[in-house]
């Protein structure tokens, strides 16, 4: 068992860490308070190859592995959640889907400029009445000759008003439930396709979240991704990719809270000694250490399986569930360590607390992931496919085999 990083992996970790220190953190609090998306940071991410980090070089990407992607996401979210969110939707939920399901023409037209960072992409699945229950979506796509006519609405879409391309899911057969969903690529500016920002969010103020609206949008038939009725499968594959980056980014939140809390606990004194000497403060620091180490191990386990070409729905789900909960707990504890100053915007700890709340909801709520893990363990579903493997460190895995039950 080898936990060492390659030179290339250490290089990407160090490069992104320096980028965050120089370009993200100095303006993070100001951008957050101003609800301002700093497009210059996105340009910098594109220059580093982060917007195509795991996309093959043949399609304009950096061609790196998933461990490298995890390391990059951790560093980015240590600085600002909004920019890790971009990696999640642009790379995980959109570009990796095109890499697997798109035609060669679609890859050349959409994937390549996305991987190069020349175009930004978003992912349109969630609706006002369709979140965890994907099959409840009401957006429809009706085939008329050489086009599909889309009507409907998507909500809580990261980078909705900024993205040049959108991967949108709609029902081509409303009577078929989840088997009647199809996926389409839409371009910004098409007639009937509009977007607007959503206001009043609890967190991720420095990011872009919005709604997509479709009013008789004519989508060329060649922009259908995969086959009609394959949309649910495509969406589930996309969520596997997005959830991985969410989990990796959450490690960055835990680390940021841990680093800041350690520094403060050594500096701040009460009753004549550093507060780090107080056992209750040590208890909070210790919980952050545990949250970081366990989350990181789960993320690296999922990354290893992805790099080995193995399906990792089970392992990615575990990582996403645990890491996002650990991040929120770490932010809560960090505020407590800092006391009243942790509650102040200018200190920047409360920003992590607000930003860490959303990932517990999106890309599968904690409750959805608990259900997935329990049903997989009970043999009611097979998260990695009926013949799929699980991580080799999972010693109880034989119990999942009907032969052993």
C-alpha cells in the first residue's frame, strides 16, 4: 500500500496551493462580502489547466489523473468554494460526460474548448420540484423534424448565467418515468433560452448560482447526447464525477479550519495561557484532525479506483457524505475556537461555515447517501454494478455476495 505522491502530483498540489495563496485568499473575504464573482481567478484556473485537468490532451485537457484532480480541488476550496464548484460542474458534471457519451463531432465542438478553458459549462438537472427525485422533472423535449423543442425550467444551477454551454436534461417520453429522460447540449443565447441569478443564498456569495428557462427552445437533433431515454444513466454517471470533486473540496474546508484554529489557539491567551492548552479546545482540534484524515483517505480511495478504471459509485458516495459533513462540523468548531471573532465577517471563518452547508444538500443529500450505502450493504442495490468491484480495503465486501448470505 503506497500513499506517496508522484512528482507530477506534488507539482500540481504545490502550483495550485501557490495560486490560491496569491490569487484567491487575498481577495476572498472582500469578494464574498460583495457577492462578486472574480472572473480573473477563473482565467487563472484555465491557464493552469484546471478546467480540463482530467480530460485527455487530445481534447485540449491536461490529461492528469484523479488523484491530481482531488489535490487541486482541496487546494481551491481551501481558498474559495465558488471556484471548486466550477471544477465540479464544468469538469465533473459536464466535460467528463461529454468525454464518455458525446459523439466525436460534439467533443470537437464543445468538449475541446471547455477543456482549454475557452468556454464555461454548466449542468441543468435540478428543478423546483425535482431534486433527489430526478424522475419528477417537468422539463420536456419534443422532437419536431431536425430539432427538439425544449420547454421548462432548471433551478439552483451553478454558473447558469455565466456558462457558454449547458448540459440539460428533459423528458422526451413523459410517460416513461426515469427511462424517458434525455440529455442535450444547449448554447447560451439561443432563442428562448434564458438565465437569471438567484438571490438570497446562505453561502457561496462569491460564486454564481441561477436558474435556466426554456421557452420553445429549438435544439438541433445532433445535440442529443447519447440516445433518447439514456438521460438518467448519463445524469447518474455525471453525479459520480461531480460528487468526487465535492468530497475532495470538502477536505480543503476542513484543512483551512484546522490550520486557522491551530494558529489562533497558539496565539490567543485566556487565564494566563494559550487556549490550545485547554482540553475543550484540544477536543475541537482533535475532531478536525480526525475529520480531515478520514475524509482524505476516503477521497484517495475513490481516486485510486477511478484511476484504475473501476466504477466507484459506492466509494465516491461514502467520500462525499463523510467529507461534507466533516467540513461543516470543522467550520462549526472553528467558529467556537475563535469565539466572537469567528462570528465576524472580516476574520473569514464564518465564510467557511456558510459555504460548507450547501454541499450537504447538493449532488445527493446526506440522507440519500446513507440510503445508498445501507441498501448496497443489504444487497437491495449494487452501487458499482451487479458485477462491480469494491475497494480492496473493504474486508466485509464478501458479505455482499449472495453466495455468502
